[in-house]
């Protein structure tokens, strides 16, 4: 499997975990379709990298964009779902529009992408759907009702999807990282502690994705939970 070069769609490829995954896949010789809300982030031309501009909050744009990609890249046989954003607070602190937006970006858009991509993937000899979830999908937390709801929804979706794909050649995996040291925390009131044992690096998640992609086609890695050695949450001063 290591020598097989594939065409892989990566959402959220413009920053953080998605960018680290896209970079590693390129280093391994795969062709990466990097989805970002603003493809202008990709300022340097790279061999085997194709930028794709798509705002996942615009659900109605997804089916047509996927049709275009499948025509342009018929070898597409793997998708890494990294796009998402964090917002925390008690439910009453959210506006109705913010609740809808958080669920759309973190869950509904991914269901739309799967709906559009799955028929084509099932016709391939081998396919992978790898979702980047969160430790928030494993246990509810204070001020995390809406974010946890989106991640719990994604976890239930992948579990059922795995059953639905069981007789096809499409594998479904969910990776749940703890706090990853990225710009995700730039606009939040908390972040992981400063010691290296307090956080996960984006490259750690990329390694897990690589392990799944390069595993023997006849096995499925259902779910992987990644945690920092010592979980420390640091609250920022107002």
C-alpha cells in the first residue's frame, strides 16, 4: 500500500491539522486536492497539489462542486474531513444563527460531502473516508454543549456510515484528537498548556491519518483517540 499513489481530497487544507495532513500526503507522493474557503492561502505552486475553493457553510454549492471535481479528477478515492471551527459558551450565549452555523460547518457540510462523494467512491476498488473528530465527541464538557453536539453527531454518523459501507470497498475511520496546538485557539478564551506534554501537534494527527491510509485494505481502523500525555488547560486573561 505504501507505494500506491492516490488522489486525496482534504478539507480545511488552508491551516492547522488539514494543512499538516496535506503537506505529509504530498511528501508521500499523493495528489492532494486542498479545499479551503479562500484558495488564495495557497500562494506557492506545488506539484501534485490542486487548490479547491469551497465555502462549506454554503451547503447548496457542495453538490455541483463535487460533480466538477469528480469529472476533473476521476482517480479521487480518499477524503480527509478536517474543516471545522470552535465556539464555546453556554447555550443561551449563542444566537440562533451561531447555532446553525456551528452545526453546518462541523457536521452538516460533511454529511453533504459524503452524500455527494459516496456513489463514486463505492465504484472504486478501494476508498477511504477519514474524519477528524474531537475528544469533545467522547464526553460532554462545560461551555461545550453546541460544539460537543456537533462532534457527537459526527461520531454517530461515522459509526452508522461504517455499517452502511461494510459490503463495499469504502473504509470509514474517525480520529478524535485532544487539544492540538494550532490557530484553532486564537479566538478562544482557553488553550492547551505550554509544555510539550500538554498538547498534540498537527503532525501527530497527520501521522495517524497516514497510518490509516496505508493500512492493509482488508482491515478497518474504526476509531482512533489521540490525547496529550498530560492534559492541561490554560485560560487566557481577559
